């Protein structure tokens, strides 16, 4: 009887493109949350798009299922093997090339780490506006496949808004390459957008043309202290009106800030007094003293309106980084807690205060579980985390996951929100896709899947059952 893996090994030929021993493959079978893991008979490590094409064609012919994998920083179980699938690691597709100053675009491989894109364009006095706490690990292909967002969605949008052209390999090995730099192209369907956010179930992204932008003259940062979270929607409206260069607006309850300060070295709050809730504000302004003074003046109106009780304005890049460190260290602090149940959802911005109240009330019914709630006030994205404390053992804590998911996603659906803001659906949220999408929409998704991957080899079980 034929051994499909042996046949795949023979079809690929080059041992340098494969890993097979448990010692070699172990790093590819568990995600960083340690909640999603499996086993794989082989990790494929292509160096080129042609390698990807050849590998997928062989897997499709042999009926071998494939999990595409980037930096493996996802949190919804979408990039680790679940049932003995082969892992297709894109990390070697890591070239950055062909910066074009006229269109301000750059061609990057799917395996390029986000931080490398930032470093490549910085000497050109340009920047790639999407930024994440996982910038040193997450890869461009995975960010596109999940339509990642980050801290500056409010001004620049998600990954979907940053891509001009894509190269994708379909399940049968067909290469669809349209690496154009055009800002305007209405010649038929915009096929690249079909693959952005598709989580690897329709095709494998191998290269992308990304739009970069001139660095702003300066970015100003302030942390605002508030006495009443019910005023958050009013704060959003006021900040949006007062700060024309607004790029980020984050919300951090006091308990989250104190937890981060306790868990992560260097993540300390700048206030001598504690307040119930804080907002982290960033605006792009002109350089020099005029830009700083203008930022301070615009913020001063928030005190006059009674929305803000205190504020700390960063006087240097180092102070700005310190304020942002409190926000960005939330992920590290959550991992330090042990296991966690993470929910990345969107609700209408005006309903964020009530949603936070509802999540805290939910956590109060679960002894040993601590809620850590924070997010992007500007776009309604709330990260609702329920973390393990020493008062609850691993097994009973993990057992609470399904009931928590049903409650959190039910509350999200009741507010006409989305069960996934920026992390994707993966396997974790698959059963709740219908909370945000209609049966007709899900049916159409299935039809696309059947058309582009009729043998169902690409990321089986992700997004769609």
C-alpha cells in the first residue's frame, strides 16, 4: 500500500526543504498560547514560490492536507496541525525587494517579519503603518491571511488597506501573480481581497506589494486619566474632533494597568494617583516645539469639558515608548498568568462601557478567573481576556472555555458586533461564525472554498467545518 508521505518526500526530492524528526518539527506544532497543538509527519520549508507551487501540487495529487504557517503568533488555532496535516512554513520566503519611490511600494515575501519591513523603509524616511506587539515574530503572509490590524487602524486601516498586489498559490499549485503597484485598478474583480483574511483556506500567499507612507514629522503621545468609563464614547467624539492627526486611541482600565505593572518589568504607570480608567492617545503632528505645544493645547480642552481628570504628556520618544509599553506589555502579562481565555471582538464604540461592565459581571461568577479587558477605543475592538489565577487549577480553568465563549460571543451578537476583530476565526471561533455572518454569507464562503480547493487540502477545519 502506498505511503503518501513517502510519495511526497520523493516528489519534493530535496531533503533541505523538509523536516521530519520530532526534534525538528516540534517548534511548528504548538502555538505561542500553548493551547493549540498537534503533530505533523513533515514540515515543508520552501525557499521560493516555485517550491510552494510544486509542494501544493504534490499534496493535492496525493490527498495530503496542509496547514500554512507564518510566524505562528496566532491565538485562534488557525496555524497549527490538528489531525496529522503537513505544515507548510513560509518563513524562508523572507526577501524584501523592489522599493519604488514613485508609488511608495515595496515587494515583500510572505515570510518577512513585520519588524524587518519597518527597518527596511526607515532609512528611506518612510514607514509601514501597521504595527503590532508581535512585530518581531509575526510575518507578512500571516498578517494578510488574518487581515491583522494593530494600534493605528483608526488612521490607516487594517492590512487589507495596505496591499496593492498579491501573489498566491492555489491548492493545485496554480500560481496567481498580480504584483502590481497600482492604486487604481478597476479591471474586473479585485481578486487579491478574496485572499486577504481567508486564513489560508483558499490559497497560500507568497508575495505582496505593500503601500508605505512618509514618516510623519512627529508623533505625540499622552495618557489620559478618567473617573468614569461611561464617558468613553464622549471622549472618543471629542478627541476625534480636536486631534486632526489622531492615529491611536486605546482604553486601559486601572486593574489591567496594575496587573501589567506587577507582571512586566519596566511597565509602570506615570500617575501618582489611581483612576478607574485610562486612555492612551497618539497624534501625528508637525515637528518641534510648535507641534508639542499644539498637541497640549488641543488636549487641554478635554479638561474643560470634564472628561479628563489628569493627563501625562510624553516629552520625549523615550517617555512615549514608556507609555506605550504599558499597553503593549498586556500580551506578555497575560502569558505570565498561565492559561487564559482570549476573546478579540468588536462592538459599537458607544457600547464599550456597558460591554466592559457585562464582562466584569460575567467574570465575577467564575471564582479564580480574573478579567483583563482593554482595547482600541477608536474602532470598537475589545480584547476580553479571562486569565488563570493561583486559586484555580489548569483543568477546571480550561473547562470554563466553552461556557465563557458562548457568553462572550452571545453578548457580542446581541450588540450586533463581530466575534473576530483582528485575529481571525481559526478553529477556536468556527462554531460562532454564525454569530456575525448570515447563513447566506457562510454558504457563499463554502462555495468559494469548494471552487478553489475542491479536495479540501488547505487548512482543513479552519473557519469552516
